C-alpha cells in the first residue's frame, strides 16, 4: 500500500499494510484521539476505491482524486458530528450497503467514534460485517478497541496506532508548520505526548482557545495540589458544562502542568498520584462517561489521594 508516509511513526502498522496481503473488508483503527486514525482511514478508503494499476492507492485515478478531496460518492461517513452512533444509524448503513456503488468497485463506510455505539448498535453492525455484500468495506475508528464487543473485534483486522516519539513528533511538525517559530514547534512536540493531533490543534488554534485551555489546566493543577477543597469542588461542578473533547484537552493540559510543577518543588509523590488519576479519567472518556460523572470522580479521587 502506498502513501503511508503521511502517517507519522507506527512502523508496525505500515509494515502490515505493505505486506502485499491485500486489503481487508473491515478494519478497526484504534488509538487515542489525535493519533492519526482519520489520516489512516483516508488512505485506506482511497486504496479501497482506487482503480489504478499496481500498488494502491495510485493517487492519479479519478477515484483517488475524489477520495483525497473528500467528495467520493462511495465513501460515506457516520458519526463525524461527534454524537453517539445510534442503532438506527447502523440500520440505515445496513440498508444503504445493499445499494451497489455509484462509481467505484467498492463502497466504504467510515464509522468515527465507533466506541459510542451501544450493544444493540454493535450487534446490528455485526450482522453487516458477517453477511454484507462483498463490495462493502468498513473502517471503524475507536479511541479504545476494548469498548467494542469481542464479536465485532473478531470480524475486523485490528490496527492499533501508538503515540510517536518526541523526535518523530518534532520532525513531522517542523515539516507541517515550516513558517512557525521553531521554539513553538518544539514546545508543542514536547507537550503533546506523542499524539500529533493535540500538537496540531495547539499550533493551528494557537490563539485564544489554546490559551484558555492552558490557563484552565494551570488553575486545575493548582487546586489539585493546594486546594482549598471547597474551591476544587466548585471548579469541578463547573466542568459539568464542558464538552467531552474539551474535557480531554483540559485533562491533557493539567497533566502537563503537573509535570512542569515537579521542577518547582511540588511534592513528587502527590504529583505522580494525581497524574495517574487524571490519566485514568482520560481513558474513561471514550466510554460515554458524562461530564458530570467525570467531574465528580475527579474531585473525589483527588480528595482521597
């Protein structure tokens, strides 16, 4: 498979896709938000509809060009609005899958945030994975493969994307943002913890939104370390209004602020305990955890440390 240089790091995934075994009818792309799942899904969907000769995607045929531009009629996305994927949406996909492709030889369905499907939706999808038409292909994007039913996982080829190394992040970001100050690039590479999507969001947002997240993370880190407990509780109550993605960014930023605080003389044992607590909360986000529940766990867990 060609074009995999667009995906940073992840040598093992690239090696599997370049082995010459051909493409599967169903993939489960798993990894933290911002790790490159959408990039890889774009390459796979382009390869699946490609009509060129030789290694796919050729990048030159009409299907490749339309796929790259995001306008191919046989590549359909579900869940890109950030909302949970419902059983009715999966049933609509199942009905649509039996309508033959418009132009290409394959019809590709990209299910973003697949972990948001409940058991009924996943079971409806399972029937399609097992009994669907040969021309239909499915790309499931999930922050955590463990959120998918074992029966669904077993019908897909699992591709697990991992955070990249600091050196890989730095080199990739320098190529992506050649006009930005090098110091800003290096700071983003250091703070993103190998998840390039976070770094890109910081560098592209670069202004008020990024500064607001950084300020909120600094305040939360201060309250977690020094209280008072009432102020922390009040702060956590306010988090109930935050969107899930914004909460993830806040938790990531707070972890970074806590790490920076180690060099300022903060109690290392408490800092590391808080980092571990925040990481567990961050990992729970893909499981449809409400902001109110997460805020409560954040406050209660910090008080118990």
